[in-house]
C-alpha cells in the first residue's frame, strides 16, 4: 500500500504456521497515534481468508487435543520464557501502534506473562471429580474436554494482554485458535504467533486473521468454529452475543465500562487523589478498568478536587516512547473529537470544567489531549452516561454511602467499582452491596491477579464467564461418566475385597 508516495509495509495474516498475504486484499492504514502518520498497512480479510484460517485451525485441532496436557503446558512454559526475553520488543510494538507509555506497555506484557503462568497449570485446572461406589460396583467420574476451534476478537487498548488471556487458556485446554485482533493494532498478534511457533506450538494450532466486521461475522457464522470470545465496546459485545447465540455458539462477550471510585470522608485524601489521577488519566483513560467517575461523599469534595487537579496539572502528555511522558495520545482523531465534544456538552448540562484538557497545546501533531476534571456532574448528563474512553474525570457529589451506592448501582455497566475509606465497615458493606464484577477497597483499578476470573456485570459482559481462571470452564465441555465393573468372584462385593486384601 502506498500513502502520499510512501510505501507501507503490510502486516500479514498468520495461517498454518506462516505469514499469509494476498495482493488483491483490501487494506487499512495503521497510524502512529503520537504523530498521526501511517506507519504500516494491514490486510482486511474476507470470507476466503476466514475459511483458510478456520481450516488451518480445524486440521490441527485433533492432534493438539490429544497431545498430553503437560506437554501442552511445556510449550506454554517455553512461550512464557520468550515473552520475558522479548518483553522490551513487545512493549515497543504496543507503544508504536497503540500509543500508551512504555512503562504501561511493560505492565501489559507482565500481566500477559501471568496469564500464561495460570495456563501452564492446566493439569490442575482440568482435573475432574470421582465418586466411588455410588451404587454396587458403580463409580461416577468427570473430566473436561476441549471445544475444538475457538475464536478471539480483541480491542485496540490491550494488543497483547487481552489476546494472551484468551488464547493461553484456550490452547492449554487443547483447543486450536483463530485470533482476530483490532485492525488498529495488529502487529503484536503476528509477533505473538511467531513466538508461539518458536516455543514449539505445532503449525495451525494458532492463527491470526486481520479484518473488520465482515471477518468477525464470517468467523461467528463458520460451522467449524465452536466458541467465540470477544472483548470490546458494549454495543458490539451485545451484537456478537446475539449473533453467536443465533447460530448456537458458546460465547463470552466482554463490553465497555463506566467505573466509579467512591471516596468516603474518612479516606486518606492524598492517597485518593493519587489513585484518581493514575486511574482516570493513566493510558489516557483508555482502559476498561479506568476510573472516569469519582463519587465524593460529604464535605471533602472541594479539598479532594483541589488535590486531584494539582496532581493532574503536573501530568505530562507526550509520545509513549518518551521517558518524560506520563500519558500518551488517544488512539485516533475521532477519539479526541469524542472527548472534546463531551467537554463541550458538559458545561451546558450543569457541570463545571475545572481542568480543561482542550487547552493542552504542546503538540503540533498526534492525537493528544490533556487531562480534564469536571465537577458537579449530574447523573443524567451525557458526560456521565456515555463511555468516553478518554482522560476525563467526572466528579459526582453525594451526601452519604447510601447515596453513593445508589449512584454506582444505577449504572448499567458493572465492570469495576472501588471505595477509598479507613472504615472496614464501610469497605465491607461496599464490597457486599455494589454491583460490579471487580471491586477495590483502597485500590483504584481492582484487576485481580490471573488466578481469579475476570469479567463484569450488567452491560459490561454478555454470555459466559470471563477470562483467566474462569476461562478453563469456558474453553472446555464437561463429560460425566458412570461406570459399572462387576466383581467376577461370586457374592463378594468389590469394596469388601479391597478392604480385606
Ligand atoms: P470495538 O468494540 O470497537 O472493537 C473490538 C473488536 O471488535 C475489534 O477487533 C473490531 O475490529 C471488532 N469490531 C468493531 N466493530 C464491530 C462490529 N460492528 N461487528 C463485529 N466486530 C466489530 O472496541 P475498541 O474500540 O477496539 O476497544 C475499546 C472498547 O473495549 C471500550 O469500550 C472498552 O471498555 C472495551 N474493553 C473492555 C474490556 C473488558 O474487559 N470488559 C477490556 C478492554 C477493552
């Protein structure tokens, strides 16, 4: 592909253990969000490439499923080592296409390593149950078997962590996999495919297919695909869930979020302000577990807002690969426009823009906008209701914990929610009552370690349970066997023989 006279290298698909390209395919530009310039192109696969990718996964599925579970884990262990060895390179790939700071990208790689570590214990996760002598000479036992070809469709904001948290578990369980990464950040997936091959994964077990809506629909409808994992925005998650269910596929579809952090009057306000700044503006607010809403209880609001603004003003926007940057660019020009228009509308709907990121004029190019803080936000305003997915912190003021819980629990989303307090009673009540899948107490972004499951409530998740630890159930189906082996020596019950011998 050539843009403005510049030839752009094309990111290929990865099918049957090798890069695959076609000269006639439709392509899309990959833009460096820190400059706004195209840096590569990516193929947008149609039904023909979908067929190839699924056929590759299908032909590898049986041999992989019958590979002993510890042998599969050994390959994943080698992949883990490669992730660690190539950590800096992978972080650079993330930053170049997604824009986040290198420190953040390194954190993403570290969380991916953790997801692989969980997957290497597949023998433990897949162990079944055994009930001896449920009737005379009869035992019942269970085990779990892989589904076959599984598909992952992933968002732009975690080019490595979200795909790895899907496919590490799926592969460990004995499935083959077709990954359809975000077309905005496709390079990391192909590099992961190369590292899996280097780790010893047989050809065809893991495939990468680039594309947009057409590729996704063709994957869901494909008769040889058994299960769909999706992570992305709520409207698309809902549609993926509906379409997958229509064709009888097992589906988990994780959607968007609008996470709240409640600050109680007894909280350590400096710790709360630090937490708000990192959770609202880190990764430019483009995390599904970012905190775009602070619910401030009682008369601490003025002091907390002042402390938060003071810290946010010191936040430096800049390219993700510059050591001085605290926050990189947004993913696209339209994402910047969305943030600008949310701020434009907020004032007309009764809120006060205390810190205005539109005034950040330190960049001539790229999709930058500074941190914003909007106070006195009403819960019926557009700023509050929409997922902005950018660096805006909305402050909602309430009188007590009851009112705070009512606000949080009225949100249609339920990805994460946190409370900052020095009261164990308030913290426990919050954890017990709040409607969210991941809850933090004095922790702003409560993403659990991968040894727990991850997934939201409400409009943040449709279909089956989520990722990481929960993925073992999603990526397998259970089989329960009831067996009778009758004793050949007449009149002697098997348990009696065992006890006496
Ligand atoms: P997106 O929904 O636009 O895209 C996600 C994936 O779906 C991409 O691969 C894209 O190509 C594909 N897609 C887009 N539109 C589609 C359509 N109409 N039909 C079929 N496929 C389609 O999301 P995004 O902008 O890439 O990512 C940001 C969103 O993801 C945010 O809403 C964020 O909250 C959410 N997210 C959620 C979690 C979670 O764990 N719940 C984690 C990360 C991101």
